[in-house]
């Protein structure tokens, strides 16, 4: 396995578990148990049943006829926006709440940027009757207000992160601090393929259902299970990891990862980690991250709360370094325009994160018979205010 994780918890040079001693028992307990638990027939059965009856899987693979016509290629949208709670994040939180129960945990903490992971966590905690605390940057609380209200309705406590750029990175710091203080009864549901091993691998496995479905859905529609391209936006990288998972080792499938360039890659207001990042350690794993010459993390910026993160998960650092995936940076303006175009051409309002992936069609030319699958990671309800302000609607 060249592109997947090795038995030491690394993707090539990236990954591992760089954690304070206080967290070691928690992370080690998870590392020793996660694969065993995931393989238990009763776990698989409960996970699959909830994905089907509660989340509404399989999510459709939709042939976007008018978008395809405009860009003269064959575009399929993997409709994670149609999942219960409105994004791919719920696939992972269902898996992790079942894991937490099996490990005997009583209290759940999470971080969130766009609020989709917070909502998905609050949802599964309500479903299972567990206490839920969500850390969220103060800026994100303001720009993703509908999701904050949803979390509260679902019974979660939302705690603002007031340090740094007051966004996802800072919320993650607070969640880690909480975990250190509550090492016994608490499970930390990380929302992306980031964090110390085994989180990146565990989250990727829970999200792998996305490419598992793409395989048979494409077989039905195109008579073959492999596309020519898979495109996904990358914050930490979980929707991309899920959409790529079953194609990682098949190099006939081209992978495109889309990052947020904010106001421009070199504007000083960006979250384009592959373009600007260097090797370093963030939130327990060795990966690529944006940092100053003396190793201080650079405050990121993106119009999209879910992509506003100064790093990427170790899988994506490895895909970048090996050239397995092509990394593209998309500005706020380009993403917003692509999002509006999907509304007008297909009647679908995408999350601004997903709009970044859609902007690839304005950057890159595909062949008429290329099969291009794009991960439509979430719906845009949470982003209406940002769209309204941007376009003066
Ligand atoms: C709809 C949506 N897409 C994408 C992301 C980015 O996360 P990831 O890179 O883990 O998929 C988020 C994060 O909040 C999101 O809400």
C-alpha cells in the first residue's frame, strides 16, 4: 500500500501521534481497539443500518447534465449534501459514537469550523443520549449561526474559542485541552482526517463508504467502476479521503484536491496549505502546515469556515508530496461564483466548501468523454448569509 497508512500510523513521512503524555492512555486505548471494534459483526451491522435508515445512504451519484454540457465533459456529483444533517460529516460521527459506546465512554467532545461536524456530533449524541460539548471559534460562531442554533436545539453545549484567529485551529486546541483534563470518561470525536494516529485512518475508514458507493453506482451508470477524475475540497481532508479511498492505489484515477486560496495564495490571507505549508506538527500529527520561519503557525483565512485551517491531514500531505493528487488553490471569489453557477445550472445550493471543488471546472479542461466525479460535500443552507452578502442578493 503506497498511498494508505502503514502499520506504524504513517502515510509516507506524515502522521504518527505527537501527543502530550496526559493524552497517551486515551489515544493508545483507541489505537489498540479501533480496528478490532470496526471488524466486529455487531458493529458493522449497527453502523450500516444507521447509515441506511438514519443518514439516508446511499447518497445519489447524480449526473449533472447542464454543468457537463457547459464544461464539455461528464460530471457526476456525489450528493453528500443530501445526507441527514446536510454533509458528509455524519458518516464519521455515526462511526465514532458507536466506537465511543463500545469503549465505555460517557461524555463526547468535538471541535467544529463550519458547524457541520458540530451538528453531526450533536445529532448522534442526541440519538444515543450522551452529553455533548462542541468547541467553535468565535468568528465561526458568527458566520455559521444557523448551525450554532441547530447544535443548541440538539442539546449540545457550544463553547467559544477566543484565542488566535478564533477559527477551527483554535477550537481544536480547546477540545484537546478539554480531553487532557477529562482523560477517563470522554471520547473526542475529531471531525476530519487530522489528529494523532489512529484518528486519520479511523475517520478515513468511516468516510470510505463514499467511494465504496461511487464504485457500484458508476458501474451501474457507466459500465465501469472507476472514474477518470475524483475532485474534492480539502479542509482537513475527510470528504476527499472518503471519495478517494477505494481509488488510492489505482493510479488510472486522477485525484484533485482543492484548497482555499482565500484572497489569493500570496495575499497573506489564505488557507492554501500545499502551496504555502512546510513540514511540522499540528494537533498531534506530522503533516504540512502554514508556519513562519521560526515554526509559529500562521493564522489562516478563507471565506469558508470548513476550509479555514492552516494544515491538512497526513494522508493529503503524502498525496501532495508524492504527486499522487494534484492540488489546486481556489480563491473566495472563484468559489462563490462556482457555487452560484451550480444553483443556476442544476438547482443545487452547495456549501461554500463544496463550491471550492466546483471552481476547478473554471481552471482546468477535461476531455469530453472523461468521467469526473465531484464530492458535493455539503448543502449551502448554513451559508445563505455569506452568499447574500457576497452577491448583494
Ligand atoms: C460541507 C463541508 N465540506 C467540506 C468540509 C471540510 O472538511 P474535510 O476536509 O474534512 O472534508 C467541511 C468542514 O466543515 C464541510 O462542512
